C-alpha cells in the first residue's frame, strides 16, 4: 500500500488542494498577506531542497547518493516540509476547519505512509550510513545547525527543470484559493 500511495503522491497533493479549495471561506487581507509569506517560504524551501538533492522526481523511490547537505542537514524530509508549509498557507486562507483537515491529512498520508516507504528504501540502500544520519537528523525539526552543511552548493539547473512544475502549481493554486476567498461576501 505504501508503494502505491508513494506513486500517487502528486495526485494526493492535488486532492488535498481540492479539499482545501472546497473549504475556502471569506478571508481578511491580513490573513491572506501572512499566508502569502508562508506559501512563498514553503516554495523557497522546496527549491533549495530540490537544488541540493539533484534528482528526486519520479513515481518510484530512488537515490543515487544519500542527501545530507543543505536542508537535508537540518531535517530528513525538507521537500515534504516545504509541501506542508505551502499547504498550511493555503489552508489558513480557507479557514480553521481547513487547517485542521489539512494537518491531519498530511500527518496520515505523509508521516505515516509516504515517508516510511522512502525511509525503508533508504535504510535498505544505504544501511549504516542512513542509520547514523537518522540518529543525528530528525524527520522535520532541526536539532543542530552545521553552517558548512547548510551552505551546500545548489544546482540551479535542477531547480529550473524539476521544480518549475511545483512553482507554477503553487502560484496557480494560491491565486485560485485567494480568488475564491474574495468572492465570498
């Protein structure tokens, strides 16, 4: 089941977006402004993560090497963390109920299903190296900051090729949610 859900994670993200969109209510300009900053930070975080990992898109779990630099020195799942931040920004515009539904859905789908599937692959492929990495780096929250690791080189070509779809989707999704919110009187 985890492998199937992993392969469908793009469609699942679309369903989460649609669920948030369905729950959109009138929102104040203050909330929209704060949400735009949150969404932008999530997208910037994703770009940084994609530029450091090099190769990440696809239906199957794959890794040429264990990513431990840049945002991966702070947390094991920075791409999903970026998704979480973007979705949180969207759901803040939609309202309190959307925030609750989004957070619960994200935890169930990503933390309990998708991430364990990826971690099983990484544990099998990288063995002791991955176990040591997990011992020092948490799933989503930094416990230490290594300046040398954070300043890892970023491959802008990978960001341009791989992350452009997410950037366009994030901008489009944000515009749609804001437009729907502003239509409420």
